[in-house]
C-alpha cells in the first residue's frame, strides 16, 4: 500500500521549495539582497509532525496564533529547539504563557498588553522580541493601532525593560491589485522608517518589517518586508473543521 505519510511529506517539501523560489525571485526582481527576506512558516492548525517536516528542511522558526494548540506542539517538538512567533490576537489572560514560552510577538497594539508581557517575561530569558501591529487599512474588525497612535505606543513599548522592540507588523485589506498592495505596504514602510528618530531603541535592533502573506508577498518584498508569513502555500489547505 502507498505510504500516505511519505506522500504528504513530499507535498510539503515541494510546496516549501516553491515558496522559497518565489521569495528569492521577488528579492531579485525588486533589488533586495539575496536571502534578506525571512520566510516564517505559519503552522497554526497544523500537526507537530508537519512542523517537524518543515524543520527538517532547514526552518527553525514558526508562527502560531492559538496559545493552547501552540503549547502542545512546543512540548511535542521541544527537542528541536525551535523559535516560536506568536502572531495572533492577544488577550490579557493569555499574556503570561506567551511571555514565558514564545520568542517573538508580532501583534502588540495596546500598552496594557505590552506591560503585562514585560512584567511576566522570566528574568532568566532574553527580552521578548516585539513587533507593533499597524492597522494600515483602517478596518474596524482588524486589530492594530492607527498611524496617529503608533508613535506614542512605540515610545512606551521601547521603554519596557523585558521587551525588545524590533519593528512593525501589518495585515492590509485583502486585494489582488498589485499596486494597491504596494501602496498599503508602502505606508507601513514609511512608518517603520520614520520611528527610529524618535525612539530610544536598545542595541539598534529596529530591523523587522513583518508583512506579506501568500497572496501579496511580492508586493510586501517590493516595499521592504524582512519577514513574510506563509501558511497554506507551505502546509496545504487547512482543515475546515479546526
């Protein structure tokens, strides 16, 4: 009988190779340094065995949105010593385990949440890497701060002792119009470039633009993204029942 696990593994490897090729082609097309854009496989709803397959291909960082599910996978894959990025909505009652177990949080948009993460980050761990989420398209149903609110939030987060402010994250309104995609990402890039002059950022590590997903990563790379978050194009269609 055919080995379904082996076939699934091959499919993931093929999709992963296609995503890598697509990102590297965009780097060349838009004059970016080769290898300057990190691919973050988004493994939410995916089983630990699939994450292990992607890790075996050389990836060590993964994005998760659901805390309880992520913790189970962290435990199952502890031997791999992976780097975990929390990219989902943040709730006050979930900050302690996120501060204790994740290496990055991309979705900070409230100083209350940032303070809790700083206070709850264990002293024996390095500072928690933080990206501020910018609601670049002004969507009421989407998290993130406005452009007007961003400088004040950045100043307050940069001052917190157990956090390391690294950059911005954005999820613009979905569109297939490449020029519209670039315009939205361009706003994020301009905000990213303007903030360091007003911030005291420890260690000069203001270096991360987390923007771009499967449907718009080329536009994001054209506008300076340093990290693209890719789920379905690596792992395949999600289980609709999840």
